[in-house]
């Protein structure tokens, strides 16, 4: 019997940019069931979820390939709704966002990428310096606060812009003393990881592959 693992993106599903890279980590007896917090919203309704200055900003892919900036508190009810619905047919769920969502409730295992990444980084960082790459410049001072006492430096590159420059921010992280780099967004791809690794010659943690490996262990 095939086990089903839920994927809840804070944007829209299907995540054709993501699931093909995550599926190989699962066994033949597992499959993903996708849902997006914004699946049922019009573009006009999505625009109303945009952040104001100073609010916590997340970014995610929309169905047709563009992306949206989203304010956390406005987004939460839609994410919660999809989790509840998915749990009717899956054995566990992955939240497709590396942001912090401590208020979400669930009755089945729910994988929070931010907690998985924190545990991994803390186990390998030693006396080194963490380089954190996030999608937007305005996220550098907000989202990286979750790294707490882990010494870190930040840079930004948008995974949803094909033409965005990854070399310059990669060099910035290395020149700032990073000894290991985490791509702190589920939107970053294997291609992005390879660019950063080739540019810096440093170990690079890709969020989506780490989370997929953990999900496979739970299946």
C-alpha cells in the first residue's frame, strides 16, 4: 500500500519546481499529495496578503511560475486550513517553508523545515560561521533571527527569479567568514546549490533535500 505524505506550500500547488527533486528521496511505496495555502485565492485576494513595512515577509511560488510576497499573520489561516484537510488522507505532512510557524496545530506528524535545519546546523557548525542565504534583502534582518546563538552572516538571492545573481551573494558570504552555507528557503534548487558550492568551495545545505530525507525516514 502506498503511503501518502502531504506537502503544504505557502504559495500555490503543484510545486513543479520542487517535487521532482524531492521525490527520488522517497521509496517506491511513498508518494506526495500537494496542497497550497493560496490555491483557492484569486490574484486580487493574494495581493491583499502582501506585507506592510516592518511586517514578517515570506515569499513563495504561484502556480504559473511567478511569486508573491506574503505577510505571516495574514497567511496563517490558509496554511492551517490546508494542513487539516490534508491530514484526512496522509500519514504525515511537510510544511514547504523554512520560516517559523509555532502556532500551527496538527494531529499527525508535521515536519517543520526550520527545526530540521536548525538541528542539522547545530550538529555540524562547531566553531564555524554559518552563511545564510534568503530570497529577499528585507528578510536578512528578520528571518535569520531564528538562528539564535549560531554565529551567522547573511546574503540574499531570489530562487524564483531566473535571472537573479547567485555568484555575488555567495562570494559575500564567503568573504564574511562563512564556513558552511544554508540555502534558507524551500524554493532553492539543486542548480542553485551547485552554483553556490562551485563559487565558494564550501559545504552547502539545500533545505528541500534535507527535509525530503527526513520525511523518507518517517514514512
